[in-house]
């Protein structure tokens, strides 16, 4: 759709201004003071390479789109929000680099995970740098200091939430005997996947001049949509497979996704069989463990837990859609927000 195309082109332009394929004078000016020794650009390009590589592979870019569309829906001025969109997209990409190292993933967006190309040490540094690389945009924002502080405060809060959620997820991966309750799992998703969607909506409304309560309401709605997105992403991993990743690699990682938790709750006596398949798949890795992965998926599918998890996500998203319509007046920007949510829903149909 041309409405998305125009906005996405501006988002891409903003991303590469903050993280250009090769460092330039403008980038250096934002990093160093006039009193400091100039670092050769070749050295900078080396430690930027993992982040630039992942960014260049594209991605859905729905989080920066949420920032733009909530800004427009709240009455923001044309184009004022685009310079801030790298805050959410670079943080997301940085978290993917670190996440792939933690999960020992071999593929991301259809190519080898960047830590396999550049090494873990350089990739961890690049991922962490991406968390902070765009924060200088806030300092240069031509807005009152109170608003700039509010944006940075929201950014720090949501990055804390993201890492808290990731910590819970890792803990469950590593301890195969620990099965979280459904409400605890959903809270983890609010932290891990919902946090950046929450941040995007909060900033969109704040920069448009909206009140903090309205920004937080928009953030809560998009946080819940982020949870629904995560559940559908996990369902897709166990059905058709996610684009750019291997079908069932969540089984290899030992991921306690909602279908697994639902299966545990309804099949406690049979669960050890599934757990052994997860353990064996994790020990063998891919492709050696593919038969264990397929057997585990078959058990989950026949039990109905994959379908039930998808239905839970669908219910969450439909409720969030109603809340979006009640929060914002009718506009093209609201229609496009709805279309993003509906595109997530279509993933499971």
C-alpha cells in the first residue's frame, strides 16, 4: 500500500542517518568532541558491521510505523516524528543480535545469524551500541526539556522491561522442569515483546502533544498487541515456520511458548514424553534433531494446544482493536494501525 510505502521510506532514511553503512563526519560529530582524537572510520565501520548487516536485511518495521501512526492519530505535525523512529527500531535490532547469541540461533531473516559472521564479542558490542546509538536524537530534538526527559524516561523504562522479560524467558529455556503459569508467561511477553511496542505508542502520542495518561493508554494497547504478536509468532514457528528461521527451532531452544504451557496444563501425565523430545532436540540441534522436533510438534498439534494458543492471541488482538478505535478519532492513521493488527491476525488463518 502506498500509504505504508511513503512512511516506510522515511523510516528507512531516518535509520541510516543514525547508523550509516559507513561512518561519516555527521555521525562522528554526534559521537565525539572537538578535543578528542579522531578515530579512523575503518575501525568504526568494523564494530558497526554486525548492526548494519542485520539492519540491511530489512524486517517488518512495524514498531516504528506504530510510532508514526500513533503520532498522526494524536494530531502530530507531518514528519515531526520520523527522526525519532530509530529509537525503537535500533533497540529492536540490537536485542535480536543479543537474543540470537543467547539462544544459539543459526539463522536470522533468511541468512546466518550475525554473530556467526562477525564473532560473538563484536556482535554483543554492536547489539549493545544499538540500544544507545539513537538516544542522541532526543538531545537534539527541538522540543521542551520536559518532553525530551519524558521520552528518555520512557525509553529507559521499556528497555528495563525488555531485558527483564528476556531474563525470564532464558531462565525457562535453561530449566526444562520449570513451566510458568499462563499469567506469568503473558507478563513475560508484555515485558519482552510488548515493551518496544508500548514505547513506540507512548512516544508517538507525547510528541504530538498528548497527555501522559493518553500516551500510557496507547502504550498499554500496543503492549497487548505485542503480546498477541508474540503468541502468533510462536504458533507460526510450530506450524508453517517463521520466515527467515527454521520451523520448530523453538523446540530446539526449549522455549516455553503458550502452546507448550497449555499442553502441560491439560496433559501433565503425558508431558514427560514431550519434555524428552525437547531435551533430545536441544542436544542434537538442527538438522540432526529434526525428527524430534516434528514429533513434538505433532503431539502439540493433536492436543489442540497450538490452536488454543492462536485463539487466545486472536481474542487479545480483537479486544485491543476495539480499544484503539475508542482512543483515537477516525482517520487514515487509525485505519493503518488497524491494518497492522489485522495483518498479524491473518498470520494464523
